């Protein structure tokens, strides 16, 4: 087997028939546990491993159950994508129609919410259940652009026999995830699908551009909402005696008084009027504002340092850190990069220098500037539990890592050597996999 895996550019350079035959040979050999003529693309190989682990049959049909019209309509109304997707996709509909393809938009669970494009191709798509209300998550449909983009968190193109389920091997698809710019939450994917004969490598760039346009439109809407909140909060802040901040429901700052301005203050998932402890501010009084909250910092001695941290990496692309102590409990969802950094520090309790973290996460010890910038953002939220020189969790803090049931599901998006090489699980401090607890 050649050392260099297959690539999209190589597929594009090949005759259509030759590319199809090569992919079929790779798929058949891989599924049979034999040596393929060329290694499959890494994103495809990783997905195939997940399918085998999940017990998905390559000969199965879609395992998804069609949603009721009422549930489909509810998901459309409550999806943040519904606010913007029509505008950014209007020009794309005609293009995919002319190229004998269809445009599909799914939610974060892979459920198809909208579909349009070439009428003949849509009729063919009905035959493989690529229709509104059906789930195209990997667990239900095997390796495909929608489900694999959701699982990997990156734009993905899946062509012909790269699909795990045989009934899909005559199709080609490209999908890109869309994230909410306010909190990084995955909202869904934009996908273009069609018969395998419609394959073109630029389709991936096209759907990626549409996804970025959707995110840009969401960002513009958010900025306008913050401006409205600022106009409401400004006269109120003038009457507040001590330090205070007006933030939207995601913690983005509209205005501050008596404190250094920051872009965002991390808030727990559930915020209600009353008293709330925040690691970055201390104890605050919370009052509602139209579109956000007024946080007034209470002038009292800081609470005792937090004593417990739970790093939850058990869910797919929904990672969080929970800090608790005498002053209460506070939780924050994590970006993929921050999840990697905190995972390394949770396992290597003795601490890591900037160069060591750069090697752990990027495989390049010289990328210290990037590491310091990321750790500065992390410590802004977790100053009470993190120390530096070297970067580490403070000695008095009890740290627990909650891992997924299968080791392969730990940060599946990650290319960090600390995760992919598996050294962290075998580091100097033992880990109890049944509890996911790091022994300090």
C-alpha cells in the first residue's frame, strides 16, 4: 500500500470511471479487513472506523425515522439557521439546479430541515431518504458529508464508494458546518448532493463559502442586537454606584462601568435574577435587561478559591468545564482548542511550559505565541483554578476528567499529538477510565 493517502485533488485528476473503480477497490478491501491499493483519505478512514465501532452495516438502509410535519416545522422555527439561510442560499439554488444537484440544510443533529434544487435529482434523493425530516447523522446513515461534517467539525466531501453504506455509493456530497458566532455552538450544516457523475472538488469550497456567509450574517445580526442593548443599558449604568456590566444572554459585553472592558464575560447556561458568582468578577447581583443582563459587582471580600473542576469530554462536540467551591458552581462550554489545552493540563498536573503545550497541541514547540494567546483566553475565564509558569491547574484544585465510553471518541476532531498519540492516557499520573478521574 502506498504511504500517501488518497486526496480530493488526485480524485479530481482521474478519469471518472477510474476514480470510481479505485474507490470501490479501497472500500471493498477496507471492509474486508484487507490491504487497500491506496489508503483512504484520513477523514474517510476515521469515519469508517466509527461506523464499525457503532455497528453500522454497510448493507443497511437508513435507520432514521421520518419526523412528523409538526416536529419538522417546530425545528425550522427554532433553528437559528432559519433566520439567515434563505438569504445566503438564494443564489445557490439556481446553481445546484443547473449542475444536477440539490441543496440540503440540516440541524446540529443531522436532521434535514430544508431541501431544494433539481427536481429530478430530488426524486432520486427520495429513494435514499435524503428528504426533509430524516436524520443523516453517521449513526443513522453511515459515512456521508452531512453526518461526517457534524462528527468531524470540519467541511467534508464524500464521493462515491467513500460512503460506508452501499446504497449511497452512487452519490457525491459536500457539506460544511455552521457555527453560532455568539457562542461557537454548532447549528447545522449546508450540503450539496447529487449523482456521483456531478462530482467536482470545488463543490467543497462552495458550501464552505456559503456556511461562512451564514455565520457572517448571524454575526451582523448579533452586533445590531448588542448595539440595541447598549442604548438601553447606558443610562442605567450611569446610576449604578459600583463596578457593573451590561451583557447579552451569551455574555457579550454591551457596556461596562468601573472595570476594564472585555469582549465577553462567560456566563453559566442558566442565568436568573439574583446573586451569581462568576470566576472573572466574583459575586454579582443579576438583574434583567431587554435582551440581556445587568451584572453589578458586590463589594465584598472575594470568596474562597474554587476547589473542584470537572472537565466533561464525554459528549460529541459539546465539551464543558464546571468549577465549584464554597461560592457556588459555574459551568462553561469549551471550544475544541480550549478542550485540548485543558485536557493536557488535567492529565499533566505537574504543568506544561508554552513550548511543551505547543508541541502537545500543534506538534510544533515553536508556536508559543499562539499557545500563550489561547491560554490567556482560558485563564480569563478560569483564573481561580489555573496558574502559569508553568501552565497548570493549581495544586489545591481537585480535577476530574469525564471521558466518552470509547477512547476513540475522545476529542474526535483533534489532530493534537497529545490526543492522537495517546500519551496523555499513559502519562505519569494514572487515570481511572471507569470514572474518568485524574488522580492528583
